[in-house]
């Protein structure tokens, strides 16, 4: 079972990811991408069909400034 403390690192990475992408604040993609880089969340998210590549592709399709 995933504990809340296990997810903190991925969520904490969101502001840095937004800054690296040239954004003033994190959108919905950055926390999700952070969770996909944190080992404990990767497997459950991938079992649900969520992957880093799919998030990036959807962001590009939606015109997000992320890509």
C-alpha cells in the first residue's frame, strides 16, 4: 500500500519541474510527472495506463507550455 509520505518526493518536485519548463507555477502535469519519476508511484500509475510519455504527449496535444 502506498503511504502519503511515499508520494511527497514526487509532489515536491512539481515546482522545480515547472520552473525548469519556464512556468511561473506548477500545472497539473508537473505533479503527475513527479509521481511518475518516484519509484513507489510508477507501477500503480502504469497499471492504470498512465506513463510519462503519455502525459507529455497529451500535454503537447492540449497545447500545454510543458512541451
